[in-house]
C-alpha cells in the first residue's frame, strides 16, 4: 500500500500494524531532516517524534492527495524553527533509547548553508517542496517519487530539478556557486550520513495508538501544530493574494482591452455583428432552409430568349431563375477582408461616420471594417450562361443583417473578367436579399414611384437565386431577390443620352461643403461611378462654394444655375412622401448626383429604398414617420437642404410637386391595386423561401391593421411588421393636413 493508504487504514483502525509500514519508511528521512536542522541527536529525536505525533492527530483530516513525505519534512522543520527544550525534556519516556550511532561528517560549506536551505525547503512551493522532500530527504527512487507525487517520472524529475534550482540560487547568493545537481548530492550525502536510532520506527509505532487518544502537550508538538496552522493560513492568504492580483490584472487587462477596442471602433463593430449572428438563436425559424422553387410557376418565369434590351430584363413582374456557382476557393475568398474600423462611428452630434479611409467602399459595412472581395464565379440567368463573371457581396445593413445565414446580397459583373460580356446591354446586376423588408416590395414600388414622378431612378425585376459551391453543395436555394439596375455608363446613356454623363455617389453629412480647389479632397466623398472631365469636376466644386459661402440672396438667385430645381423638387417630394430616412434626410448616403451635360445642371437619383415607406425604425416612431414634417424633413445638420428650403422659388416648385404626387401617385386608389398585383406574383416564391417570412409578408400587405406595439428593435428580424398600406393611408392624410395648413407635422429630431 502507498503511504496515504497506510495512513487512512491507521486512521480507521488505530492499530500498530497499520502504522508500522509508514513509520519504517519515513522515520529515517524525517529524523535526518530533524538532525540537520537541530544538530543534536536528542533534539532530532524529539523533533521527529513531534512530527509523527502531529501526523497521528491530523490523520483523519488530511486531504487524500496530501504527499505525506513532504508534509512530514515540513512539519519537522516547522517544529525545529521554534525554541526547543534542553536535551531530553519533553520527549515521551517510552521513546527514550540508546544514543544514535555517530553521525557522518557534513561538508563545512553545506553546514553554513543548511539553515537557509532547510528554511527554503519549508517555504518552497508545495509541489516543489514535496518533490525535494520525497526524492532527497526520504531517498525514494524515481518510480516511487513519481508515484508519491502522482505524476509521470519525467515530470517528477522536472519538479525535483526545479526545487534544487531554487536552492542553488540561494547558495549562489551566499557566494557558493553550486549547480542544482551538486546541491542535491551534498544534501543526499549529508542525510545518508546521519545515524538513525535503531528503535525509532518501533517506538513511533508503539506510541501511535496512544497519541490518537490524548491531546498533545509537548511544546514541540504544539509548535508544529501552530506552524502547520499558520502555514495553511499563509498559503490561503498567498492564494487569495495571488487570485486577487490575477483578478486585478485580468480586470485591468479587460478594461484596457475594452477601452482599446472602443477607441479603435472594434467594440462597436463586434456588437453590431454579434447581434446579427445571434438572430437565428432567438428566432429558430430563420435557420429553416428555403425549398426549391418553382414547382408550377404562375406566371411563367422570365426567359433569356425573350431579351432584346435592358427593358426586357427590368420589368417589375419578372421573376428570373438565377444561379451562382463558386469553386471552394472562391467561396472562401468572397468573405470580406478585415480592415480597421472607424474609431467612433457615432459623431458627437449624433451623426454616423460612414466613410472609412481604410475600406474600399463607403457605408456601414466599410465603417465597421468589412471590405468586399471580387471572386470568379459561373452565372446563369433565365437560361443565359456566363462562365467567368466577377461576384462579390454587396450592401451595408442588409449584409450585416444577413450574417445569421447564407442569404447575402450580391453584385455580379459580367464584364470584369470577360471583356465585352453583357446581357441585354447590361454588364452589372445587383441582387438584393430583401431580408429587412417584410413586404418584399419597398424597393421595387419605391423606384417605380420615383420614375412615375419624373425622377431618373433605376429599374427592377425579381429573381429566385440558387447557389452552388464545389464539394460543398449544389443548387442550394437562397430565396427571392430583387434585381436592381446598376447606376453606371449604361444607365447614364439610357437616361441622359451619354455614357460620359458624370454620376457621383456621395457619402457625407456635409453635402456640398467647400473643401478647396483640389479635386483629391472631394474624390473620396463624391465617389465617381462614371467619368468626368476636369471642367465637370470643377462644376461640382463651384456648387460647393455656392452652398458654403453665398449670401442668402445670392444663393436664391444662383442655385438654379447649378441644380435642376424642378427635378430636385420631385426627388425631395418623393423622399418626403415615402418618409425615406435612410439617406440624404438623415445619414448622408444612399443617393446619387448626376450632371446633365445638356443643361449643365445637377440632379439627384434615389438609391436603397428598402427602408422607405416609413419603415426606417432607427428614426422616431412609426407615428412620427407618418406625420413627419414636409417643410423640415431632415435630421441633424444639413446645410444644403436648409438653405435650399429657404429659397422661395424652390418652395413653390416643391409644394406643387407634393400636391401633384399626393393627387395622382401617392393615393390608395393608385398604390393599393399595384401592391395587390405584386403580392399575387410574389407570394408563391416567398412561401417556398420561409413560412416565417410568408406570415410577415401577408401582414405587411394587408389592410387589417395589426394591434399592439408598432415599434420594436429595428435590428431584429422579428420586430413588429411594418404595414405598407397603413403607412400610405396615414402619411397621405398627414401631408394633406400640412399642405392645408391644419398641421405642422412632426419635426423628427431624435433617433431610437
């Protein structure tokens, strides 16, 4: 049996037979340690006896994993460290016996070092102290040492070497340059040279049963008990202090890390993306994959054979069967690269910083550190196949909101890798995932509204998109997408008569701010999507000077030279009627500017209308957006809108366009039938995509108003459903009342 098993057996039975093996194995080493500590045979006997007497008293309470060799050596050294009686005093009479044989000679240098070395062994780390005591003082071989320490032999050797290393460093401080192995050899020879009384083990064995019955009274036993008691508390204090220090360091490190993450913008990025990825845990229905579609499409799906021009592609009722196929490497490569996010995405005035110099694209995705990558893919649309197209993810909020699953938005460029490739004259297609729009028609209906109002706006169609990844999956259905016309040279040619018409995509809360005469200061803000001559760039700079520096009178007289006031009035009236706040009215993004070479005037193009129709839940409440002011519709600072709305000539045109749209376009009689017709086309593919989304779709297009809260967390997929027709009815009534002077509307100056 092991020493621990022997001690437990003795604690249970109290018999001499149970205690004898332990005494015989450990008494010589304990006595040797006591002799080295005291230098007296009599005191060594008293100290060894005291150590074993304490062991007997503690037998029932010692933890099972206690290393008894190390415990005994520490106990005897603790007793030796206290004042001792004169030889013979305090030793139990039954242990008195013949004197020990003459002790061996101890190296003089070691004799000088012994007090410090033994004290260091006593105070050493428990694991190292156990290792040195078992191997050096008790003289166990490596197999026995490893077993006593409950480790492998290799680890036992490391612990002994480390303990001896500590003793060697102590020796070096005393000007004795012994390496660890020499320290061990000297200690071993000194211990082996101690003559152990022949009757020591037997006397301990005979006395052990009596010790169990009587409380120890000798000073050495009490000293050892006190030493063990205080050692236990010192160890607890050390552990507590170490734990506290570790906790403080951890807390300081955590605070420092959090402060660094916050200062670099990474903390904001983490919370934004983490919240999006957690959506599927809160709403398990989101994890249910889309089914294959169509089974029996009605009406028939769009077919490439029918395409003669872009007009054949972009019909609102078209649903194109589409497929993207990636290699395994390309699918891995399409994941966004990480770039440093902007440091403080929320400005001190509440505006969002959406332009990140480290990212290729402006917008929320770039601001929080996502850079989209182009990869090669195969593409099929309505039967037309393309073997080498460029594809990447697209979108800002719609990309982040899709992180819980696979339904990403895509941009597909037919021409990037295969020059000259096109489809019906179109080279680039945008596939919008529609996941933030319960009605699936905010974009399509919104762009049609703007086109009907005389504003140049992109055209749309729908697509059912499947995706394949080599060795991963084949034709996995992602669901219903919106195909959005790209604003590029083809768009400029179709709308403005020339591919060279400059089209800019600004991202700024200070639209048309004067930044000097150098175009390089404007280039990252007014992202040029086509080409522009130096004179056309200078035209934009001149407009910036006018907006920034002109007097009110001069501004009112000259604004029409630079801006097509009627076109801008149509554009602004459309945004205001649709309460489209995810753009120029709030965050300075999601719109384009073009320069019509025929008039040399600037005009505006709407973009990203998934949060139009009053759905942008980050701004005000649903009721606020229905009743939003038509005369002060913007939030935060907006010098351009503020100055322009103060121009009486513009206000007249703007009011006229509001009246016109409110009478002809923004009416239930005009919009409800359009919504119902679209709903009839879209409902079947939506049902194949998700029962969760189908339920929300039916509510979004219904005239049965939902009871309960209309506002919730705008970033949650299960937020209250925004009902399209309800907004149209309430918004129309509010705008009518404001035009009639019966209401001032709500100036929204807060965000949720």
